[in-house]
């Protein structure tokens, strides 16, 4: 494959891990919550959709495996390297395109952002993704997904009560918010009861009002099927 | 609970996630691979063992849940805050006690370190931990664990061929190595066949020769049962 000048995001419209990265790229493109950022770095990128269900899963193709041996989206080709794993991508963009910042300056608040992000990306999402659900079996999928998400959300709700302002940590959008919204969307797909999670619900609603979260939404991607578009 | 002057690590001898953090703390204490570090910051810490199996799991106690709502080890009480999630802890220590460094200076190499770390902590470990294995059922546990570890190690072996020097990324010990060694130990417990993973095996062997990896080993913790001591 030849090197494109624009970064290339390998993505799937419904993948919550891909969505995290799409939000990340967009604030830097659209500069929505920091007027300062308007004058600063922005990222324009090209999307190559990887359909996780079609043809037995396009992530298993030889071409894609060579790019990301983990056979998962997202993967981002940028600055001559290819990075897999959504948080590694987000941290790289944060270090190389630092404005607007998605990690607070205070190390203790950064630790809170990373703890919440890791709780979602290690403690919830992997347990309810497509490959695990296949193993669990059709008839148990819904219960399994609801249980693992609720277990994580019980912890998250308690943590957010201590850290949240308008968003997950204080009043600035952070990496934790990029993880929260796609996970809440997964929870909604699995019909999780949100009654015990007023803080999660409130933050999610505030974030979904921001354009970066709307334009990166699974229902508005180049590969979103017509019947799921909104 | 009163605030201790020393950081407190809530740990379980056999928890691979706790081991990651124990290694992290130790180089800063023992300064093994950087003579420069001898003159610099070090961390002495106290361990409070949380037995994940005794009494139905001590991580479910009210006292521990108040500290870490996710009901998992490790958790580190330090500088007046409590941090859960091993990578969030390691990143915090890296930012507040930067010597010796466990993330390279070059952002592209940092991205590789984080990608490998996330691959293990999100893509492998959560799928073979105690809570998932319980759900999978006694008779399927070994096959399940072998499959998810082998799937991840196939990717890891391919990635490491491109990034490794003496260790996971180049010739300096990094956060990725702190994730690798405990995951390899898990793989050995589940009798994974290492024939396809010569690079993983070689790096693991080099790391286990370092004292920080030896003294933090599950077989040498305050809560290691006598029959598992070595």
C-alpha cells in the first residue's frame, strides 16, 4: 500500500472503539469546545471502512492483518506508522497534536481520566464485544452483555459522582468522555436499565449535544447502512 | 481509613494486573536498569493483600469497594488519591516520578509501547480473568483461556518482530514489558503452547533475569501461600 498524505482511519460504523477515535480526531478538526483551538492544529482524515460482519469479517483479510495483527478496528495510519488500540491512538494524537487538550494538566486529574478510560476499555468493552458474544451463544448474549455492562457502570457511576463536573472529569471534555459515549450507546443497544445511572446519563446527554459527538456517531458514517442512518 | 505516609498498594499475589504495578514501583525503588536513577526518585510502598478467592473474594467487601468501586486489584493509594486500573497507575507514576522512564521519549515509540500495553490489558487479560472464567464454566475454562491468549499472542508476536530489541520496544524496559511478563505467566498457568512465539519467549526470559521482575513475582509476595513460594 502506498503512503497517503492524509491519515487513514480503518473504522467500522458500529465499533465503539472506532467511535472513540473518530471523536478524538474531530475536535481537532472542528475545534468545537475551545475557541482557542480554531487557530491551531487540526486533523483531516480519510476513512477506510472495515466491515466486521460482511464476508466473515473483513478484519480477517490478509491485507488488514498486515496493518493490524490484532484484526480489530480502529487502526490509524499516520505520520508513517500504523497504530492499533484506541487509547494508544488517542494518547499519540494528544502528544503530537496537543490542542485542544483531552487530558487535563493536573497529573491527579489525568489519572482520573485514564482510570475511567481504562475501566471502560479494559473492564467493560472487551467483555461485550462481538467475538466474546459469539462464544457465549445466541440465547445468552443479551443477559451476558447486560451483566458485564451493569457491573462496570455500577463502578463508573460511583467514580463519576466524585470526579464529574459537566463532563466525566470536571468541565472540560477529556479522553474519558470519548470512551463514555460509545459505551453508553452499546449499553442502549443491549437494553441496559439506566435507572441506577443518573450521573452517567446526564454526562452522556451533555456530550451528545456537542457536534463532534454527533458527526462521529455510528448512524452518520460513510459505511452506515441506509436503514440505520439518522 | 487514615492516610498513610507511604503509598499503599492493594494487591493479590496471583493477580497479573497487580504484578504490572509491583514491577513499576520496584525499578523506582531498586533502580536496577539505570545507574542514573540511583540518585533519583524512588518509591517505597506498603502492600495490603486482597485475597480474590477467600471469603467469596475480599474485593467485594464494603471497605474495599469504597476504595475501588470496580472491585478489582490493583488499587494504589498515593499522594492523597486512590487510583484503580494498572495502566492508569503506571502512567501516573511515570508523570510524577519520571525516573527511570518507562515510556520512551519519541512519540512514535511511546505509541508502540502503549499499543502493546493496551493489546494485553484490553485485548487479552480481561478475557481470561477470574470473573469471565467463572461464567465460561469449569469444563471449558482451559480451552477458552488458551484460545483468547493464543489469539492475542499471535498478534503480539507479529508486532514485537517489528518493535523489539532486547525488550518489547527497543533495548529499554518499558510499560509494555510490565504488561508482557505477567501475561506470559498467565499463559504458562493455562499451558499455552509457546512454539509459535519465539520473540515473546526470548523477551520474557531477558526480563525475568532482571531483579525487579523477580522480587515482584507472584511466588514472592507477602500473601503468597507457602506451597506456592519459590
